């Protein structure tokens, strides 16, 4: 399986997928922690992949999304963005319907 296939599989098999530094229990950067905190506040289950454990994944996700920074959040197979985008969408109320469905 290529790194692109692995990334696509992670996104396809997990409704909410976060590529981050560290893991949800021990984020290794403030930006990753912020996105984890948002997802926990929204009480949503999510999968994660630690890009620090795999340098090929760390570079591959940047190329896959054409987005230069980590973390990267995907919902329902769609790239949402990084920390700044997630925070902005959360604060404006745009993220909640994506996470919980249109009736949220």
C-alpha cells in the first residue's frame, strides 16, 4: 500500500479523521491539541494518525491535501483544513453541522 493509498483509506474508513502530531491523549503540538480539544468538546468520535511516527506520512499528507501544515482535519471524506480553519469554523458555528449532521 502506498502512502497515498493509506491516507485515502484512513479518510474513507473514518468519518472524522485527524492527521496530527502526537495522539489525542498526548498531542505533541499546540495546534494539534487545539483541534483535539474542539473535537472532544463536540463529543465526536474520531480517528487520528500521528505524523511524527512516520516521516513518509508526514510529507505524504501535505502533498495529498496540498496543505503545508499539520494538523489536518477531514470530515466525511472532505478536507476541512488545519487548526486555524477548524477554530474559525467552530467559533462561527460552521463546524458543528458538519460534525453532527445538518440538523445540529
